[in-house]
């Protein structure tokens, strides 16, 4: 069976959407100040493409602004124009680790997602649709903009912001959860969500090779909960209410069983990242896996010389049952000494070839 050639390093592109006043810019500023050294490229409203050092002051954009002409990206540019900005930010010399598109309050998220999925740039990959809602004004916003229900149904992650200002935050959280389609829903105040929920908070030059699963948490830190139910970290690292699971297997995984697991992944499971060893099904390559919300893609790449063949995965979500997920992954381990001819077909559907159309969300 012909195997696709390895893909270059992929830079996730996250769409940050939400109606006016929901707190998108506050959330983006928070990401910039707490990104752990990752370098963020941003396309912000009508400002254009901006390359931002995550360790710099978020407001110090200076002359690095390029105007798009108006604040609605889905109207201001087409897919080819958006590709020009993304290509600029994906230039290897810039060392960008993640790109965030902050849409205007009147943008149509579906159009932005469609443009990203249609992108022909080999160095970028769709990183998910994050919808921000104002908990204190949610009912009023929904009355003025009934299309918010459709936006929520498309989202991969919903940040219910300003829960500290809402008189009935739990009711709003429950209502939002009833409107989403398998998306993770997390509460926040002042846009404070953990950047790890969106991207790996390490500089790209330190992320060559296997993922480090110690990145997810500072295991020596002491955490308490504040009055909003969020983690208060006395080391200065801010956390949202999310759960994570690290899974390692020295035995290869069966591709059919793994695809059954991925096709049935539960509500709230926002991200899956890591490497998969399919053993006899492909002895030459490991498969980097990237899943965000309903989007899924595999990237085959040769095993590094001398490296132990392991499956290593990180799963991140809100309200997920980590022990149950671990049992399901355990059941994906393969006992077959030989591969059946068609076993990898399900996986290869999510490998983007050079002449294939972009994969739609799974």
C-alpha cells in the first residue's frame, strides 16, 4: 500500500468568535500574557495580520499592523487573501507556534472555518472554533442575535465568559451546554482560560520530537478554587476547569479499534494530540494525530532513528470521564502479529494528500 509522504510541521489556526462585548479581545490578551513562551501570530478584526511575541505587552503592536479594510474578516477577504496572511505568519523564520484569528463581533464563523479548511497551505491546520459568550448578557444577546444558537452548534470550544457578573451563571452554563454539539463548555472570568486548552505552551524549537506530557500541569504547584469555581494557582499559572488524560502504550494500536474510538469520542473532549504506533500496519511510520472538536487529521512521519516505538497521546476536555476513556484506549491495543490488508483505510481517510481536498470536520 502506497504511503503518503510526511507533512511539514503544522501550525494550528484557531478561530476566536463571539458577538460584540463577549470578551474576545480580553481572552486574546490573556493568551498573549500566559502562553508560556509560545509565539502567537494573530489576525485581529480590521487590524490585519500581526506577528506578536507572546512575551511582549499585548498592546504594543506598533507598525506591525496591516489593514484589511474592515472589521469583518469573512467579508473583507476571500480564501486566497486569507492564505496570504497565513502564509506570512507561517514563515519558518518567524517561529510562530499558533495563529489566532479574532473575528469581528458580526462575522460569520462558519465562513471563516470553511476558508481555513479550503486553505492549500501545507504548513497550517485548522485548530478549532472557539465561541465566546457573555454569561451576564446571554439571554439579551440571544434575543437580538438568534443566530448564536447556530454558532454554538458549530463550535469546538465554548467559553462562557463573565460568569462572575451573571446572577444565574449555572443556569446559563446549562443552557449553553444544551445548545452545543459535543463541544467543550468552560466557564471563565475576564477571559481567563488555560492556553493549554488551545495550544502547546512551549516554543517550537523545544517541541521537536516527542510531546512532553509534563507540559499540561505543574505537578508541584498547589491549587485552590476561587469563588468562581476556577483554579487559583499560587505559582501564577491560570487554569480553567478542564480535565486531561495522558496515555502511553508500548503495544501498537489496532487502527480499526482506534477509529471506532475516535468516531465515538464524547461530548466535551476538545483536543487529542500525540503519536500513534500502528505496528505491523505500518512499520516505517508513526502517525501524528491532531483532533480538535470534530476535526481529525493524521500525519505520517518516519520513526526517528533509535527511538522506541510508542503510542503517546494527550486528551484534553471539559467534563470528560478520563478513567473511562483510558479503558477505551486500552481496548485499542492490538494483539495481531500481522496486519489485514484493509485495516488502515479508516486512518488514511484522514491523511491529507497533496492532491486531496481538505478534510471536513469528522
